[in-house]
């Protein structure tokens, strides 16, 4: 079972524009010392009350310590699907108090923090191999079981075909993605913040699809002799295709290495509900609103990276629920500051013939223009670093579309980057997770079975895996180019044609893919 710190707001309307008013929510009981979305039901020094609160699921227990806080914890033996416990909860987690001596937690241990991120090509020459790594991930392109042997050949074919147009996009933002430099800077600022808070930790960066790869980061962690590791994906909201993919890879690495199996670790699966993150986002929004001639008339336009609808409805991805709760929390923080602008949430970067989360960013921009909206402030809500989707897709394409649609004033909130409140809060998140590093790893066998104590993420991935064959195959990227303005193929027909082509190539050993060297000769 997985319990999320934030959950779907059952009363959120499906329309593209939300009012500033909010429906009432049940307050979530969370321990002040816990800011991860995991729930521990047996931790040293914590008394577990077996009584069941009426506010939580019957499969949860309430944990209390001497300071009086309480938190919901999933029963160790609960096998209920995690999405049954997505409740309309207010999940703003504060991080201002520490109820434990930090020095006693660390002792002689060597603490490490592993930041997980997507990665991006640093030069134009990196674009094609980066795209290959991206499309070779079965969490990005899902092939039917019958065609899974074509995963890498298909990834090679698509990456070669898409590279020229994608290079144009990266050339327009300076010849490569700034993601690595920004993530490295975030890692350094996080290290400094941890040391200032009396936690002498080392911080590592592991990218999913480009250097430094997760495997490279793990090798450095081993060389440094790290004994306590906190895994922190740099995705505020959890999704199968982002944090889930990175954690799936990390889990496979852990299982194959005896040193890693014995190393104490924990994962912070998502952190969108943390007070510091919410305040940092509100600070940036407030600052950008001041640049409008009439700030009160500007609509706040949250644009999140989209995921296929099947991820949410059939695979149980909590991304949509967490995203909606995140926006709700930010709006509540703005209201405390007397900022009551209209706002909306939409999803960008959709590709392929299947349905993605709606409303779509481009369609929503056009709709708002028709409704007479003249001032729009774009907020890239799912991104903490500038990259192709903020610098090119939002800043160029969506801005162009907005101006053509009748919107007169366009603004954009920058990604968080190294914003001090944000970095400090990430450091607090790490510190507050330290009591639970390895708390549930009572044996090597148990550690091998799940990277995450009590399996909050592992169980999510298991739910996803159990549904993989039921999802529409595959979630393809038939849009030549990186963004919506590129030419779109005729979806499923194109997919079928390419699959047939690849089958013939593989079975006959002839054809242009072999001649190009994309597929090896027999």
C-alpha cells in the first residue's frame, strides 16, 4: 500500500479555470519530524498505538512520540491497492522543528544524498544518444510483450529520425540543455545548507538518461564509503515516468550489489507538499505578478508536464492527484498574502496518438484568449530547473501562441533553481528523513526485496507493472521535433507501419535500417 502526503481533491472541477475558493479538506495528521511521503510503523524510539483513528484507513495505524505528534502509517501487511487511499487531504508539511538530536543520528556514519533527475544533452552531438536513452526506457515507450525485443531498435530508429529537429530546439537555447549545470549547482547549495545545519553530508547527482548517469553516481558513493543514503528525486510530484523510472533503475542496481544491499537508505518519493517548497513557489509568483501593470488582473497559469491518461486511470499513477493538491496549496499560500488572482492548471508536452492528461496547455491558452483574458503569468509547476520545456516550449512557443490568441501581457515564473528557501527546505527534508534511513531494512533479504521501506514506491511500481499489459500500446512519440509545433504523424497507423518494418528488418536481415547500421547485420 502507498500513502501519499497529498491526495486528490475530490471536489476539484474538471474545467480549465478554477475559482479562488476552496472546498473544505480533512486535515492530514503528519509527524513534524517526517516530511517524506513514506510512513513508518515501527521506528526506534517511537511508540506505535495500535488503535485506529476514525480519520484514517482501517489499514493504517497512528504513531505517536513523546512530543505528541501523530502520523498515519500503512499496516505492514496491507495489500490494498494504494490508490484506494487517495483522500481529499490537506498535506502542507512544516519543517521548522526538529525533535531529535542530529549528532546522535549520524554518529560515525557517512551520510550521502543522491539527487535523481532526467538529464539532458549538453551539446548538439549529445542529442541523438540522449534521445536513444530516453526512448529505450520501457517507462517512456511501452511496447506490447510480443514486440519488446524491438525496444532498442525502435529507440534507435526514433532517435535518429527526431535528432535533426530536436537539435534545432537545443540550438535555439544555446546549443544544449543547462540541466546538468543547474542540478550540479543545486547539489552544491544543498551540501552547503546541510553542513550549515550540522549534517556533514556529501551530495551526488544521478541522471536517468545522460551523464552523470545514476550508475556513475553510485560508483562514487561506493568509493566514498557512504553508509547512510537519502535518495531524493528532483521531481516535486511522483510519476511513474519520472521518479518511478529513476527508482526502478536504482532498485535494480541495489539488488545486484552486495555493498548497496547492506547500505542503509531511504527514499523521499515526492515533496510537493512541503512548506518551504510551497512558500518558495509563492515567492516567485508574487515577484513576477508585480511586473504586470495590473497584477490583480493577471491569470496564474500553472503548466505541468503531462503524462498519458492511462498512467493515471489504469496504472494508478498519483501524479495528477499530487499536482492538483500542489496547486491548491500554492494558491492557499498566495491567499494568505491577499493575492486572489484567478488561476488554472493545464498539462504540456503531450505527444503521440493516445490521450494525455487534460486540459492541454496549448488548447487552454487559445481558450483563455477567446474568453478575453489579457494578462497571463505562466508557472512551470513540475520543473525545478530550466531546460528545453521551459526555455523553448514555454518561453517561445506558448508565448507566441498566447500573443496570437489575444493575450496582451505574458509573464513567466522562473524555475526554482537554487532559490534559498527551496534549497533550505530540501536540506530539512533530508535531515527529517534521517531517523528512518534503514529503519525497516531488518535483513538483507528484506533490503533486496524493496528499495523503499514499507514499499511505498516499490508497491506503486508493482501496481503499475501488474497493469502494464492492459495499457494501450505503446505511448509513442510520433511528433517529429521536440514540441507541439512539429508535424504529427497519423499515430497508430504510423506505429503499425514502423513495427511491421522493424519485424521485416529483424527477420530478413535486409533493408535500410541494416544499411544505415541502426540494426546489426546477421
